[in-house]
């Protein structure tokens, strides 16, 4: 296993174990298989394990397995605060104690604000004293590193990076999201500030393995001899700014393959021919794209608060991958923000279209986004969504 160290922090394994997709058995977890996979991963050098308060039963299952195997001193545990529930320091304290109990530990190594969407939400947390509470927990040794996970634009990610001295950050990043979400721009800004970056969705939840066009799969095999999974992971580990790549492994075969790839892949090891293959694969995927938005952001800011690039990105995802993936991203990136950024908010002022270098008829396309996603079920989900921290 290779390890990456940035800003004098811990040496983290290049491969991190994402625990959200633990294997199931019947109506519950497959305890024996989970223990077997965790034990094998640790024995082969994996030391970073990621879970969250909101993953149903996940913290308890992980804590049980680690305690039974006696591995706590050999690993770093990362878990996440459901900040959208935090109306006070007392709320934070209650949830954190619950997490320690679930995880069967006396401290958390890496603690994240889960899906922190924007600066407004962070300021709202600060007004409630959460930032001071986090620092007190760190001073007391109960939290070792403070960070946040993020879904959104590179510009907002960079703004959040500059809000405080973060110990680390976690972003969605893969060869299809190089110029969307936080993207390469956000990744490089974090590296310039000495902030280690943990990568989630390296294969888009497996969709870059089984959800890409057949021609793209053929290109990968014929040009590189790699599997779709290896193709995606090597792109990430090729970049020195990437600290750890999380993989939601749920089979021993997946654990073994990913450990092998992580152990073999060096920084800056991909050839020019390899990089051209990535370009060709992206071209094949993007042939299914409905709106030719590059995510440049020239259309922003929208006077009505619509996240125009985000709307088009998730709309395209619903066709390139599948509808479920697109609406999930739309819900998180446009609906779960402190200030919502939905396509339906468009006032048809046309300001955006004057600045779009692609000549996209943005107002018409936003209507299509609204029709595709904002159905009655989506609206009910927004109504009950936990997570809109409002300023007092």
C-alpha cells in the first residue's frame, strides 16, 4: 500500500474504505463478511475508514466489527456530523456522544461537516457556536482533524476552503467530474493551501464501471487493457494533489482488486496515450449529453438564485447514467442548499443567455430540467428534507 502525507498530517493509505455499502444478509448486515473484508484491508495497509451518522446502522456495525477485531489503534476513523440537525451546541454534543457510543471509541480521527453546501450554511453554524465547539473537542483530543464533505461548484468549494483553517476536505471527483463539482480547480486550490483532499465517488457509485456506453468500455480495454474500475482509479492516483480515494467496497473481490491497484499506481505515471484515451472515453459518454454546458459559470450569478451549471449537470447525468443518479444529485446540489437553487426559480429574465459562450437557450433548457425532476414526489422530499439551516 502507498501512503500520502500532506501538511505534516498523518500518512493516509492511498485507498480508503468507504463503509456506506457494507454487504447485507437478509434484512441486516453480513457481519462475518464485513469483518473478513475489514481485516483483510487493514492487513494489506488500508488505514482510513469512512462512515457517517446518517448511514443507517453503519456506525454501529463498523464500531462492532472494529472492536471485535481489535483494530482501533491501527486505523483512522472518519465520520460526519449531520450539521443540518444542529440548532445548538447542545444538539452537536448529543449527536457526537451518540456517535462515539456507536463507534465504540473515545475519539474520532477525522470529523466532517456532512454535505456542507455553501458559506451561508457555515456562517449559520458559526452563529450557533459550532465552530468553537469543534475547536474545543479538538483541543480535548476527542476530534483529531476537522473537515467537510462537499457537493457543489468549484467556486463555492474554494470560498469554503478560505473560511477557516480546515484540516482536510472531501469532494466528489473522477475523470467525468474533472470540470464539474469542486473539480480540478478546487482540488488544486486545496493543495495550494495545504489541505489534504479525500475523494468520494471515484467511480460515481459504480456507474463508471457498469453505466458507461459499450463503445467507451471497448476503448478502455483495447487501449489500456484495464478494467473500467482500474481505469477510473488510476486517473485519480496519478494526481499528486489527491490524498486518499474512498471506495465503497462490498465484496472481497473488490477489496483485493482495489488494494492491488492502489499499491501499483504511482503519481504522474499515466502516459500521453493513456490521457488521450481518457479524453476519448469522456467524448463517448458525453455523446448522450442533452445540454452542452461546459460548467464555465459565465451565466452566473443568477438573480433568482438558480444554480444553472448544476441544474444542467444533473440533468445530463440523468441521461448519461440513469434517472435515479440525476435526481439524487439534483436534490443534493440544488435542493439541499441553505438557499435553494432549483430550475423552477427561473424568472426568465434572460440575463444568463447574454453571457453564455455556448449559446445555450438557458431559459428553455431550465424548463426541461424542471419537468424532468420537480415532480410531486420530489417536492414532498424537499418539504421533509432535514437540512436547511436558517439564520436566526
